[in-house]
C-alpha cells in the first residue's frame, strides 16, 4: 500500500486485515483446545486434585476467546505496520509463541504430560514476553493488547505447576471411559 494513503484508507486496510486475522487466531486457538479435550467433560482432568486458585470452568471459556481476540487484533496491527523495520521479527515471534500455545493443550489435556506442559508454558511465556516487547517497537497499542495474555499465561503456569505438584502421578493416571451396557 502507498505510504501516503489517506488515514481513512489505511484504517479500512487495518479493519479488513483484522476481520481476517482475528477469526483465524480465534479458530486455531479454539480448535487446539477442543481437539485436545480441554473441556469440563475431560474425565482425566476432573479426577486431578485442583489447586485452591483454580477458577471455575466457565472462566476459561470466557477468558480464552477474549485473549485470542486481543492477540489477533494486536497481530493485525503489527501486520498492518509495513513501514516498521521491526515488523518481521515481531511477526516471527508472534507466530512462534502462537504455535507453542497451540501445543500446550494437547500436551496437557490429551497426552496428560503435566510436567512437559509446564515447561512448554514457560517457553511460551518467554517468547510471548519477547513478542510483546518487539510489538511495542512496531505499535505500542499492539503491545498493550498482549498484556492480558501475559498475565493469564503467567497465572496458567502457576496453576500448571501446582497441578503437577498436587498430582505427581497425573501422567500415569488412568481414568476409564464411561460405557453403557445394553441388554
């Protein structure tokens, strides 16, 4: 796009970009959780001893879509900032942290690798912090949109750590699937 484009044209370009990026981020994030079984119906997860700070299940179904929305908007803002020399590293960091994010739910909920998931979330947090700092060099507003995500994954890391300590056998815990017998 011409860098001398009127600001209304530039805003429309950002809106169009956001209308594509935000749903993609929300869809991929949601699919990762759903496919890995990170729902209240996960029998293995329900059998674990939960930490005192564990929020009710409905909180996760409100927080994650909100965070994915904010992350998508921040990413769209950075993608739109073509004139910034920090755009490429910002995009690379965002994609990296997002791909790491997509691995956490399967590691924790599907494969029951609570300890590995803790290390995944620590790496995710580190890369997300780096992403936020580089976003600030591109668009300060994009960096601020990442702050709730940083706070939440910090809290999630604490919960993951506590679940690991409260359930040392979580990785080998077997919870049979409920079956019904007809006849």
